C-alpha cells in the first residue's frame, strides 16, 4: 500500500494523499518464530527452552541439536518441530531447504502449533517447499488465526479482498477489516496500516479519519515506516488529528531514517521549505537524492538543486556518501 503526493509550487509543499488498497503492493507477512506463540493445548516445557534460547542468541547448530534431542524424548514436541522448520527455512547452520522446512512445519502444524500452521499456510501461498495451493493455504491460515496468530489473520484479510471491488464486494472488505483489527490488536503493524487505510477510504468500515489516524499512529509506533508516512501526512494536513507540522516532520524524518523513499521525499520537501522543521537545503537535498535513487521522482525538488552553491553541492554529496556507507 502506498500513498502518492502531488507536486507543489516552489517553497510551498502541497501534500495530496490518494492511498489505494492495492493487493499487488501488499507484502505477505513472513512468519516470525517466537517462543510465546505456543498453541493452546500444547504443554509448555516446565524447564527453560534451551533450544529456543540458543536460536535467539544465534547459536543455530546448538538450537538444532537441542531440538532434535528433545524429539528423541518426546516425538510429539510440536514446538521443537516448528523450530527445526524455521532453521531450515532460514538456512541457519544447515543449507537452506524449503522442502525440509515445509516438512517440519507440516509435522508441527498437524499437532496444533499455531506458528507452524501460519508458516505452512504462507508456504502454500508462495509455493515455497510445496506446490502453490490456495485452498491448503487458507486451511492452515484459518487454523492459526483461530488460535490468535496475528500474521495468519493479516494474510486471511488479504485473501478476503484479493481481486475484489469495494463497490461490489463490501462484505469481503468488512471481513477483511475485522481480521485486520484482530491482527493489529495482536501486534501486527502491517495490519494496523491496512486497517487505517480502510477507515480512511471507508472500505468495509465507515469512513473515519480519526480512526484512520489512530491506526496509522499505531503502525508508526511499531516501527512501520509506511505507517510513519501515513501518520505524518495526517499530522501535516490535520486529518483525523490536530494539525501539527512539527510532529509531522519528526514522524516523517523517522520514516526517512528507516529508508522509506516516500518519507525521504516528504521530509526533503519540508526541510527545503522550512515547514515544521528548520530550513536546511543541504539536508533536504540529501534526502531528495536518496529518494530519487529509489524511484521517488520530484520535479520541484529537482529544481531546488539549482539554488545550491558549489560548497553546498559538495556537502550534499558527502552526506549522501556517508549515509549510503553507514
């Protein structure tokens, strides 16, 4: 999902937000292994999980050996199976092997481990280690989602509105909104961003700019750089939140520092114009060149390059090199 802004007149940046929920731009969230996601009904080990602890510390061979040893004691240790699957999926301490990863995820998923169910669902969606199969993908994602797996809820929402029109398939957008909300409440930043856009556009939920801003803020607080762009634009224009150019600049700068080209473009405009942040043409042109290199074109900012002195041009080039080489 991406918002695009119209170019403004020199010295006065004009932001026009026209975000569209385009499924081709929505990345399927990859499963993230987390010890806390032990499926209900599965017994959590009474002693510390040495395998997962080793995995967290980057001791992948130790983690693999410990997990395999646990299976010798308990052949139905679903958490150990899920960890082995993740190690093969990552190619950590073993060659990257999607088929072997999917095999372990399937064994764990059949025993009810929600992380493995989520991972296996994504594997079927992507054809990773298994043949692409949307029916199987949905089956495993639904099982994981029923156990509260936020990533599975997010992906089910995407499937619900894939190739759907908000004019003829409003029930599907309403279903997606409910799933995005569950996922966002479970901590998924991508879902918070998606839910914000649904509220912004009035798709599946009543149009509500305050709710949109709330969820953009949530996504931004969780480190989602696209959420920072959306929340920064809402602050700049006063959409659903009090207008605050200083807070907008701070939010967009954070997104720029996370290498979001749209945020880099927007903060470059604010710096060039001195809106919400002290005017700094050298720093502005640094962000502009970085954004432009990533494909974010801006004729107005290109024009500002004409006003740089030779010393400023040298300073900009040095800043870009320093940033790229950091």
